[in-house]
C-alpha cells in the first residue's frame, strides 16, 4: 500500500513506510471531513518547511488519512461499497483521530466518504435513473447490491430504488435474471434489503407441485391470506369461480384458473410490495381486463412486474427498470430506471422498439421439416377428422364437448380460442391421443393417421424437464431419445400399459408386435407369440387387438414405428448432434451443453421443451400458451419459423398479436361447442420423403487416418439389401441376418445371404466382390 503502519507485538517498534497515497481518493476523503476538523490538521513540520523544499511532511492525522485512503481505493477498485465493509475496514483507524469530535463523527465521515467514492467510481458513468428526488411516493428501499445465480454474476453493484404506489416493470431478454431477482426480493436475500417490508410473490405457474395441487381451493385461500371467509368468498365470486371449483382441489383447475387463484391470494394479502411474474399467463381477455383495472387503482402498494404481455404492461406500469450492459461497466449488467410508461421508455431508448414489434433481429429458429406421411400426397389432404364427437369426463353427468366436427391437414394453421375452462385443453388432448371420445364406437367418426408424429408443448411441459434439473439440456434430450423413440412419451400416463393389459398380454401369450401393414384398407399388426416359430407369426387387425385389451401396447407400437419413419434409429444421439439441434432453437452451447437445466430461465426452458419436442420431426406441432415465457424477440423468431415450416400448427393462445401472425383459422370453444371460423390456405407440400442423412462424428480410427495412421473398415459402406442375386425378395429373417453381417463387415456371409454365385459380381453390390478374393 502507499502507506503502511505496522505494529507487531510489544517487541517491535512502530514502522512507517512513506509512499504517495492515491491522490484522488485522498482528496475525496479530505473533502468529506467536517468543517470543525480542518482547523486541527495543522502540521508544525509543514509550517516550518522552506519554500523550495518539495519533501513530503506528514503529521499524525495525515498518516492515518493516507492509509485510510489506500484502503478505500482498494475497496473502490473492487466495487465494494457495502456500508458494513467500509465501517469495518476504515472505522478502527478513523476513530483514533483526536481531531474528530463526538462518538458518531467517524461513522458520519465514513458514510460521506463512501458515498463520494461510490459516485466517483460508479455514479458519474452509471446514470442509472432519470427520476427526480421529488417524484412522488415514500421511498421503500434504496440499495446497491450484486446478484449471482450459481457461478454466473447477473447484476454487479447495481442500484434499486422503489417508491410506494409505483408500478415497475422489469425488462430484459430471457436469461438475464428477472425471475431470480424477484425470488431474491421475496426471500429477503438482497444486500441491504429492509427486513420490515412485506412482499407477496405471484409466480408464473411453470412448476408443477403435486403437494400444492392436492390442496383444497377455499381452505388454501383462507390459510394463505388470513382473511375472513366472507372476504375470500367475495373475491372468488368476483373472479367467477363456481361452487364446484371452490369446493375442489387446486390440481382440478385449469392453468388459467390456477393463475386466478394466485392473483386472488395476492390481492387479499396486504403487502408493501407485490411481485408479479408473468401474471397474465393462461388468463382469458376478461380476466386480464380485471387485473388491469385492479392494478390501475392501487395506490398504497408497490408492484414489480415481469411480463411479456406488452399491452398489459403499457396500461399499468408507471416506471421501467431495464437490464443494460454498457461498455463503461465492464462485462456485467446493471438496472437502469426510466420514468414513465413503456412507450415513454422506447422514446428514450430507441433500441428497445422490438418490445412493441413482433419481429426479430439476429435470433432465428429453424424447425426440421416433417418428412413423408404415408398416403398423404398434398398439403390439403386430411390426416385428422372428427365428426359428431363428444367428450365427457368420468363422473360427470354432462358433456364437456358435444358434437365436435373438425378436420386438419398439413396446411392447417389453427388457433383454439375460448374462456378459461371452456374445454380447449380437453380438445387438444383428444387430438394428441391422450384421451378418446366418449361416444367412440357409436355414431361418431374419429380418424387420426396412424403414422402421424405429434409434438405437444403443454402448459405444464416444465414438469418433465424439471425432473432433470441437475443434467444439461443435451443430456436430457439424450436420455429421452437414445433408444430411437420418445421415452418420456412412452412412459407417460397416456401410453403406460396397465396391470390389466399386462395380464391380458400374458394370457394371450404375446411376445411382441413385430411389424405393421395396411392391407385392403385395414391396419394389421404382425404378432409374435411365445413358443411359436417366426414364420408362423399371424397378422391381426387393429380392431381385433383393441378388443383383446391391447390399447396402450398398440399406441406404443405406433409411436415407435412413427419414430423410425422419422429416422430416429439412424440419427446419432450424441452431444454434438444434439447441440446443433439446440442451436436451431436459440439455446447456445453455454447453456445447452455446459449448463444445467436448473440454471435456465423460463424462456430458455421453453426453447429446450420446443427443441426436444421437435427432435422427432413431427407433422403436427401443438402449442399450449407458447407466449407465456418467451420475450418479444423469441416470439418473433417463433412466428417466422412457424410460417416457414412445412408441418401443421395448432395453438392455444390469448395473445392475438402472436396467433394472428401465424393462424388464419380459428376454433372457438364455448358452451360445449367448437365453432370453426376462417380457413387455412393451401401451402407448399414439404412433408415428402427425403434421404435421411446425418453428419457422422469422426471415430478414433478416422482421426488416426488423418494423422497418417491406419483405420479399420467401416461397416456402413455396405448397401442395405431387399432382394437377392436372383431378384427374389429377402425374407425378414435373412434381411435381419444381412444387417448383422453388414455391421460386422462379414463379406462372405453377405454374399451367402444374397445367393451370389462364386465368381459373379452382383450389380449394385460391387463392393462385395466376386468371391475369389477379399474386396
């Protein structure tokens, strides 16, 4: 340090090393001294100093001040302006100065000095707010803090000042740490956060908690708010909760009604600060209107909002707090406060105009084309059709959906609209195969193509992802698809084989379903029974197997065959291949390969869920509230990708700006009916057969060959076989044996299976040679 004062034990004398202290910091310290101190700084040696003597002379106070300035300079350099740190580091020295009067003089000096040093180091460059000191409302908190998640610094020495009655919106791209900041505030984990402030946090509803969902709605509201029954009942009535909903469990409510319940809890709790994380998620238009009016009337409560619903934010917010990264601040972000609504913010910060435009700049999503769908020749040919379909939940005495008449093709771009609880998700579950019509087998028509591949991004898709929090996104996709089919889907409730079905399979002696064919318009499955030779396998129609109780087994078989049609059996499920796929959805390697799912933001989890759903190249993409967690740029990228993609799109969304940019057909669900409006225009046919080609990763031998070494033969160089030398079709057993020999590179075995005479070369299989010599 510029000046060191060392006193080590009683045997040592006081050692003083005189070096020039940091002049700027020392000047700030002297400027912070009280007026009463100045008269007592006189140094007799300095007064006797000749005019031409430039030697520095220090009095006792000067020595202490210089050393304190050195300590303060080190703290400033590390951007540590914590009051406790400064008091603990500087207090023991300044309190020894006889020139400071009063017990609190040293403490007051440190506060003034710290504020001056902070302003010099950060304040002048920072310009983190344009709010005047008299801009209305009691100041609830005015702190400076840093925030990290895991090993990543999200905010560094940033300022946060909140006033009572203001509604602040937190703006920033997905992944900057908005939800992390809300959680830290709610848990009182921010440095300097006032402990007396009461907060109430309304989360986005992305996490599924079975314990929470088992709770009784009304009892939960009473226990959470501590308010009288009359107040709680009045609030639920205002939000149009039915008696059945009030008396039921939280898990029985749809996503929209669960969000209403969280909002009702927040309204009834008398909090100083209300934290709303994506409060319009799953809400219908009328409920968003109610929430908007409530927010506008709030005067005594401060609200901090994270939302990608820009019209809602524009109507309720009074201030904008923006995550920014400026060159003068180094690599870390800070919070910058702007007074006024979103539109005022964009006027001051034109780079943020994308918040009002559903467009994208650099971000782009690339969806894999769906591939061929057997029998579908044009983009307008139906792959799904329902006529006179009803659906009734078990135990109900009325139909949730009645007389549904719809159809879909690869050109379909459909938005499902309706109030919360109208039956939108119920309809979607029938389409994706999670449920069956109540009148199936009666007078209804229910057709879904047997090879249709569906990607379903549901409201609670996060539940599955969050079973793998300690894994990377790439590892999660690898676990899910390593067996060349969607393991997560096969293990879901809609595909899981029940004990009754297992018993029926065992009694029938069924060993497995080996293949499937369409014969005379009837779907048939090749069944292998135990202790029966392969050549004696029999084909059974789908209806015959369903009548035997093999429903879920058939669903699993169809799913695995559809996955093979997509080429999942050929696609390498390696980290490199998966990361290339994640790159197409805007999830960089930092997060996709090296990060953990636990560290992903809500928007990044949506990208992961979307990427995982699209791994099997689906023909139909079903999105349930896709706008809930994506920022505007990501929504623009999603809209562009959907419009370029060759598959069919079905979405549930309350965001008209988004769904109208993609969908020209609307299904309005209400009163048990589905009313179709508009029409999806014919599109280019992109679901066609293509050669499945994937980049192979270099093996160790290939790398060795590049380095000048040797390499082993690659079995993939041999062509698959369908016929033998004489033009006869290969039996299935021979085809399987040929495949095994092919992988081993056993040329003699392959020639034998193909019945190639000795000395002859089979056209198209020249690499098998003539049998006289090893090729």
